C-alpha cells in the first residue's frame, strides 16, 4: 500500500512539474519581452502563422508611430514646413499614417504556438537593421533631389517652378523618413540634410514669388482659364497682362457626341469630346511646357455647356496641384 501511495505521489509531482514547466514556457504570450535599444518585441495572433506575424508587426508599428508623433516637431520635415500650422498638421497626419506601414527587415519569430483556432507568435525586430533600411531609402531619395537641384540652379524662372513640383515630391518622400529615424535612433543626426533642405525650400518659394502670369484662352477654354486663375490665386500668384514673365495659353477643340441608351437621363446628355492644350512660354517666347488633356463631359443643357464644364479638370488639379496640372509634371 505504501508503495502504491509513493508511486502515485511521484506521478502527481511529475505531472504538476510538467504543467508548471509548460506554463512557464508559454509565459511570453501574456508577458512578451520589453523593447530594448537593440530589439522590438510583440505578440501577434492569426489564422495562419503569417497572419500572426503581420499582427505582431502591426503592434510594433503602432508603438513606433507614437514616438514618431512626439518627434515630429523636432524633425527636418517640421522645420522645412515653417509656421503654417495647417500644412504642418496635414503633414504630421500623413507621416504618422505612413509610420504604421513600416518596411521591416530582419524579423525573427522566436516563439510560436498553435491551438485549434489560431496561431500565436512572438516576433523580434532588429532596430539597427530597420534604421539602416531607412537611411538607405533616404540616401536614394536625396541623390535624386541633388540631381534635380543641379538643373534647377541654372533653369529659367518658369522652368524652376516646373522643377519645383518634382523636387517637392521627393522632399515629401523624406517627410515620412526623418521623424521615423528620430524615433528609432534617439541621437540621429540629420545635419547633413537640414541646411540644404531649408535652402531648397527657400529658393523654390522665392522662384514662385517672382512669377507673374498672363492667361489667354479661346472661347472653349474660358471656364478652365477661370479655374486655373482661381487656383493660382489661392497660392498667392501674381497676374499682369503687360508685365508678365509667364504666358499661359489655353485652347480647346471639341467634338459633339450623343450615345443611344435605354436610360432616359443618359440618352438626353450631349457630350463634348475635348482636346485641351495648355502651353506655357517664358518672357522670351520659349515654350516651357505644352500639356495636352483629352476629356469627355456630358450635359443635359447642350454641347456648349458640356464644353465649359470643369469637373474633370478640377479632379486632376486636386490630385496633382495646379502647377503640375499646367506643366504636366
């Protein structure tokens, strides 16, 4: 009897030890390691191991985005934007949003578990690898900016405005990188970019302020000319019909078209198939840009009304900006 009791006791002890050991080995699910100066950690869940890994990385991105938000005001991005609170707020929102879609490298799944319903994984992300990835991305964009700037320095006044669209697009790419690097690396030094980028922005604004526009339009382009003038005015552009250094000429040719349809509303529309040319020349008459847009507009009020409708143009301007719309950049 004593032997039986002893055996049962040993068995119970063994089973209890196994459960305790198993519980300890699974502690990472509820208590993942804390982030360090070298690694980020997170637990993720999903129907597949891949889904669980993605969930864990999303958790890390969310943590990083909090730091990105707090570091934004100290970044090159914020200093370059100046004191325009509206622009700063919009840029900050875009930067934080992009920081939730980080391109991860050197991700390790160091623990995993699967029950009947889902996977759970513990991932480890190397902070230094992530920093190097984004430093390489920044350098690639910076090389493009430098190349464009060499052309900008010797360009004519309107050509500078055209190039500014491209340069600003590249600078916009860097806007999301700097705050991220500041959050990943507390002592990150951006001094080799700061002075140049502030100067680029200053010179592009100066070039824009020196522009004086004249807009000419044929009868078919009157409403578009009015739209372009309004959009340029909202950006503080100057206009003068005699002392100008940029002439914008707009011409539109249109063909009338009706489409048979069982839909009465659609059948009553008259369409204008338009070909619009926006030509910009400098003070010496040199053609700086010559952009062609082919659009179709319909109107229940007739062909002439369809020609003058600007909805398609407005959409393109909202997508690209008025300068890019004019120049085709």
